[in-house]
C-alpha cells in the first residue's frame, strides 16, 4: 500500500456494499481484473475450481471482509479476511485502532527457510552414521540445489544441514536440510529436495529409507511482533490489569493456553484463507511450536508496563506471495493487492499482527464485560438469517440458540443500541 493510503476509513461498516467497493476502488490498490472480480461478488468459477481440487461438485463461499486500522512497521495495511464470524473482523479492527494510538505493530520475520526431512530406520551405529552425514554436508547441499535450479538462480537454495539421532537403539535418524525458498511458501520445493537427496543419504548412512517430506514446524522461519496499547484506549487501568492476568493464566495453564491461542488464530487464519495461504500448515506449525518446551504455552503474551500493556508474539509462519493459489484464484490475487505486502516476510509480519490484534480483542472482552454478552449479540443476525424473512423470532420455539464456540466473538446488530456498540467494537 502506498504511504498516502490510510487504513482508517471512517464509517466503513455503515456503508452499503457498493459504497464500500467504491471506497476501495478510490484507493488505487486494485487492478481492473481485481476490481471486476470483487464487483461481481467474488465467486470462483467452477471450471477454475475443478483444476484446483479433486472431485469438485461446486464451490463453497465465505464472506470476504476488510479489517481496518492496521499500521504495521509504519505502513498502513488493509487486511482481507475470509471468515463466517463477523465479530472476528470487527474485533481485529477495534484492537488495531487501539494499538494504532501507540504507533501500531512492529515486527520482523526470519529469512524464508523451510525444513526438508529425510528419515532412515535400522541404521547400523546411528551415531557414527550421523557423523558421516555431517562430514558430507557440502555434497548433500549440492545435491539438493541440483534438484531446484530455478530457485537457486533466484537466490534461494539449500543453506544448512542437521542430523538428529532419534533412537540409537533402533537405528532411527533424520536429516534436516534447510532450504531458502524466496517468496514462496515452499512446500513443493522442499519435498523435491528431500526426495532428490534421500538416495545419497541412504548410501552414506545405510539403513532403510523412510519418509522424505517437509516439516511444518519451521523453526528457522519464525516471525515476531510486538504492540503497545495504553490504559485509556483499553478502557482503563483495571481492564489492562485484567488482560495481563488473563495472559499470565494462559502461561500457567495449558487448558487456558489452548483457548488463548485459538483467539490468536481466529484473526490469523481468516486473513490466511483470504490470502490463499495454507492455514492448515500454519495451524500445525503454531501449535507444535507452542509445545516445544514440553508444555503447551501461549503464542502471545501481554504484560503490564507503566500506562498500558505490551504484547508480544512469536511463531513459525510459512507464507507465500507467489505460487499456489496466488496464480489461479482471482480473489487471492485481489486480496494480495489490497494487503500490499512486497515479500513473504512482510506478509508474515502482517498476519502475525492480525493474530495479536485478535488476541487482544478477545482478552479485553474477557477482562471487561465477559464473553457471553458478545456471543449473544453476534448470534442475533445469524438467527434472523436462519429463521428466514417471514420470521424475526430466531430459533424454533422462540428459544435462544446456543452461542457459537470460540473466543473473542463480539458483534452487534446494525440498529439502535447495537449499531453504536458495533461502532465502538469496529473502531471505524
């Protein structure tokens, strides 16, 4: 996004859909194809879907919305989000508005290094075999590079090698090759490297060749983000202290940490889906990383500082701005144009910032009014949709439907008191 574009769009949620599209068009971020795709409703042609997936019978749509107010590394960012829960976008936008008052989110991402694994079983003297493999490092890296010449030509390629003995008694070891993949997510590239190098690994170490595939626990591809938010923006010192206590609770209790992390992933996943990322790989890596200490822990923390809170998050995040559905899905291309990330590393920082914003919104709701009030506000519009135009009574028999599961789901209707609440939550 150019420096003269602001992610603060006043009254955006109040506008009709056509007016929102005109406002986005006026920003000059989208090319003609992207504008036409959004104006048509954003559907995926079944002919394209049939090439993307197996056994296609139709397409399955999700609402595509924009999270506003984000400022990341001194750049304003519009964040496309594909999600069925309206509260996710409103909550992220509101939290981003609060953080924006203190300068926005700051972050950095490691170089895009993915991990290829080659497994061996029944290796005679696994420790000695590991030493031989380590000595053969350069030849193994060269064999990996030979399998991905175009990536090497673009400046990527195999960067390092590690050998891990998982069980000396059983003769199980695994070779990790660390591959720089540029602006791609990189799964296909590292799978190619693993399969190409595997025969040489086996010749050096002996044993029975096992799996040859990437790991989604990308510990050399971490992203770190921080944010500061003031007491006044949060609603007072008591709310800020409550958020800090809730964060400490997650650090102490894995049962709480699971829901804490779900709140973090609410926003990150929604943005990842809109941007064509492999959210399943992101989830797997995030939760594995949360468990690496031997105890499941929160991906993000909030601690008290004078006058407010500072939030921090760290997690593996393998994303791409090229390859995959970015090449064939018009909606993904439009979403990437809107977010304006120039590299996979920049996109990773934006996505982690969205996660931290969603986490803050959830903890603020829990530390102030509680989660249930927001749940029931959220459910009213869905109940009306389910009941159909002839009835405004909601669920059959007039009973309130059970609130949806999850964290940080806050939404208000668009009329009366609900309208004003939505404005406060959406921050627009």
